[in-house]
C-alpha cells in the first residue's frame, strides 16, 4: 500500500473520544430540564411583585444554578442505583467465577474479592471505590 493511502493513526485514543462524547451527551440531557425548572412562580392577582435587593441577573443566575443541581440530582439518582450486572445472582452469570491461589502458609488470594461486589447485585453507590465518589454527587 502506498504511504499516502495508509490511514493515519489518531493522536487521541479512540476510547477517550468515546468517553468525551458520552459525557457531553449526558450533560446536554441533564441540563435540558433546567429551562422548565427555573420558571418563576406566578404573582397572585391584585398584588405587586416584591423587589429583591439582588439584581435580576443574580436572581436568574441563582435560578439557573438551582435548576442545574436539581436536574443533575434527578438525572444521576437512577444511574447511581442501577444494578451493574443484570445477570447477577443467576446461574448463568459470567462474572460469578473465581480463581484462587495459596502459597505456603500465607493467606489465599482470590479474584472473588474483586468480582463479588458486582455479582451480588452491586450498584455504583454500593461498590467500594466508586461508592465514596458517588456520595459527593447529588441525587
């Protein structure tokens, strides 16, 4: 194959590009409810609206910030509670396996320590490493 026809390798790994696409799509989906959530409450008839000491831009900014955190929390809650292995606790779960070894009189080491949290129906919220990170996110 001539050198000009050879495909050029990308400088950015393909997995990183896919992860960026997923994150940006999730952000767009989560912020879609921000416009509806930031609508102001109607003023009752015969009354005048109260003036705030804060400028209108500040009120709008606070409304948008509240709507973003609210919609993010509502969007992330189902993801944080989603069961990672749909076949967990069944007889056909491919992750429910283990390999172990023991050298001399040392404590045995097994892969079950890694796969058990997932095969027992674990979610992002209940896993050992991601659980602490999920507590920081709203929802």
